[in-house]
């Protein structure tokens, strides 16, 4: 009897996070599938160690790279796309799924569809998730992807290049026919609403011409997370696919929210300092068990 679980943002460069992952049961998940929605480590050796360990604990593991995986180090690849190719090759070598696969049989089956993604930093675009923030200075703020990721010139100089590139890699997966319900997963967010904690904030910040006001308690006044959150075109792909559940990561927030018929789930390990809010022990989240999706989701 197979089950499907999800977890993201493992950040195993931190010893406590690696310890939590290594201490997952060796026996509890041997018939199960784990979806790892990115941000495991920027070091290929550590990613390999972690995925190898998960492969021994779970029957199947599926993975999509996050932004941290595409950070370059001195001895790394020439650019982040080259590193992306190396990561896919590593997954193939380890037997970690990056392509669609089916779990279960007949009327108790589900398809798992990994989707690649990136974010759009500009707000003048219908696919952007950006909500302007009072006092932000994107060009000045310290966002490590700016320094650690490097894109080839072929991607173009504009801020849509990486997002459009990765989404285009999903086209074949979207156009395929699937004969069972679908769980898709990505690292980045597909919708603005998911950025916010509750329905009041969604209503306030997701309306046309909304902006995020300056706050005296803001620890990073120049930084605006919505510039690096994700891309609405990803949501169009999820809907064209017909997914029942979509898993994502990146923001380090737990979500389980149904929007226009699709349940969006985020279940992240995050950083130790965040786990006071996220819960001290974060376990893989059960999504599906023997033909049945686990409900309920909050509806908004
Ligand atoms: Fe991330």
C-alpha cells in the first residue's frame, strides 16, 4: 500500500537539518514515495548524500532543484544551467525521479509530475507575482541568487529569462496524457495568494494596484520577497496539466490551501531558527494513500 509524502527546503548544509533527515525512520516509508521540492544544498556532494539516504528510506524519491542548488561554487560549473544539467544527471545516476511516474495501479493510481520553475523579478508582466513594496530597493538588496547564480548569454538579459527557460522544459510533461489523478510539484510559488498567511491578507494584497506598505518592524526594508517568489505561468501549467494537488517550497511557510479546485501544499523543513514557528520537528507530509487524497485543505 503506497503513500505519497512531500517535503521541501531541507537545507542540509545545517547540521541540525541533516541530522533530522538522517534520523527519518529506515522502516516506516519503505513502500512510499517522497517528493522533495528543492533547496536541499548548493553543494552537489551533500545533495548526493541526502538523496542517496532518502532512496534507502523510501521506495521512490522525486526531486526538482531549487535556487540554492543552482548556486555556483569555485569548482562548480560554468553557469547555473550547466549545473542544472549536472544535477539531473546525478538524479538519474541515483535513481531519483525528475520525470513523471505513476504510483499504484488501476483506480488506485496517481501520477507524480515534477515541474521546473524560477521567479520573475519584474512587476510589469501579467505572469509576475510581484507586489510593489514601499521603500524597497531591489537593485541594492542582498539576495544571494544575484551573486551565486550565473546564466548563459543565450538566456537573454531580461529578468524573465530563467523563468521562461525552466517553464519551457515542462511543455512535454504538460502535453502528455495521464490516465490517473495528478500530483505536481515545483520549488517556486505558482500564485500570489500563497505568499500570504490568511484570507484577510490575500484580499488586501492580491487586489489590483495593491502595494506592501513600509513597516517599522520589517527586518529587511529593502527586500521584497514577492520579487523572488515565483511565476504565474507555472500555475497555468499546473491547471493545463489538471493536477489535483500541487506541492511547492521556497518561502519556508506551511500551507494547505484549496484555490479554484486545486490544493496547494507547502511543507518545509526550513532553518532551525524558523522552526519555532514551523514546529520543532517537521516530518514528511502525507498527501495521498492507496488511491485517496488526504484532505482537508483550507479553502480560499
Ligand atoms: Fe528557494
